[in-house]
C-alpha cells in the first residue's frame, strides 16, 4: 500500500483526530533532533573537525539517507516498536493512548534538556507506549514480553559492546600510529572524523527514523478506525518531512547536548573521536540489522567512556556519567508513569 502526500492531506481533512496525533508525533521527532540527534555529531564538533552549523546540515542529510537506505533493506526495528504494545480493538481509545504516550515523551525529554542531560527518546518511546497500554488495559496484558526482551537485550549488549570496543579500537589505533608523524596523523583523523560523524548520523536516522515513522503510520491507521495496520511502504515525502523536523530540532537545541557528550565527559582528540564514532556506528548497524532497538545516546556515550578509559579510568568524568546514568535509569519508570497518567487524563475528556 502506497500513501501519497495527497492521500495524507485528504485523511487530515476527513479525520480531525489525525491532526492531533500528527502534531504530537512531529513534536517527538523535533525533540529527538533537539536532545538525541546531537549525540551523533557531538565528537566531530568538539574536536573541531567540522563547524557546528556544517555538522548540523550534515546530520540532517545523513539522517535522511540512513532512514531511506536502511528502510529499503530492513524494517525490523520499526516492527519491534509497532509490536511492543497492543492498545486493543477500540481505535478511539488506542489513538488517545498513542497521543498520551507522545505527550509524555515530549514532557520527559524537554525536562531533561533543561539540565543538558542527553536522554534516550528510543527508550522514552518504549516506556511511554508501555505506560499508556497499561492504563488502557489496567494490567500488563497489552505489553509484549518478547519485544520488551529485545529492548533490554539491546540496552545491555550495546552498552557493553560500545565500551569494550571503544577501548580496544583506540588502543589499536594508538599502537598502529605510535611511530608516525603526529602532525600528519592529526590531519588524517580530522578528515576521518567528519566521515565518522556522518556515519553516526546515518545510523541514527536508520534507527530512530524507523521508530518514529512507524508510530506516525500507526496514528494514521488508528485515526481511520483500523486497529491493525496493513502492509505499507514508507513514502519518500514522509522520510523527508521527518528528517527536516529532526534537523530543525538539532539546529535549535543541539549545542548544549553536544557539550555534555563531547566535552564534559571525556576530553577527546580527533583520533579518539574517530574511534568512538566508528565503534558507535558499527554497534548501531549490527543492532539495526538484528532488529534490536538501541539508543544512540547509550551507544555513543559508552564508546566515548571506553575510549577515555584507555588512558586510565580517572580520565573519565564520572560525575557527568553518573548524571547520565541516573537519567537513563529513570527513563523507563519515569516516562512510563507519565504516559500512564497522561492516558488516564486524556481518557477523562473523551
């Protein structure tokens, strides 16, 4: 099934509730660009490999390319997110729950951004949807344990892999380059870091773009009274729209997160930033191909910690790491609770 932009505009006129869900999903994508997408380009900006404005443009382009290319080959991440909860057959209540979950994500991420703490919109999405499903059913009946298992597995595997591979790769690079001219290697890694940053933006689009487009389409089906979506191809106009909204979010609020991830946690040189980005992109690629929803934030910060730890544990600013870890740990229960409460409040006005 192919949905053209004219079809979508017709749906907006026919189903007013679709306007609400569309605005909220786009708001979540904007917040993702504001608080999550900057992680992808944090290291190449803070190592001065590329200017912030150029990095933001690069991120917008490669987020789109990641979404486009990966969707053509593999949609398993989108399917995992779609199947993680079941709101039931009452499409009106299901759409309310979906809107409540999106509202919860915006509130949660916006609160964290005030303190410059990078949160995971991927895990906020899972938590918000789960809290809303529990509110609808009154129990865990609408929550898929199997799909949740993929989320937990992705969380632990990507975090451990990011740290360990970050440590191994940077030590390997240092050993290979130990007798080379430092000035020449700096020139090489400055250029390579831009490539690595583009790779990270590409993989961020591949992971997060699929997740939120899946939710966008789910809202479209629910507004039309369809509780179970039919097979549908993701239209190009929707990819462009989501990429543009994400890019705008990054340009408005990205620098605070870039500073937290790229400067405050570990002081990075160009070659270290390159190693962190290459490791992160590889971990996200493997996770995407295997259908594991992972957080760009978790993977990137874990890789940066592994790179920083190569010169000693004390090189890592553990106070910043502690703040991030607390934000991550609170995301599941915190955003889930907000999703639950918002769903109950929204249902009162049905």
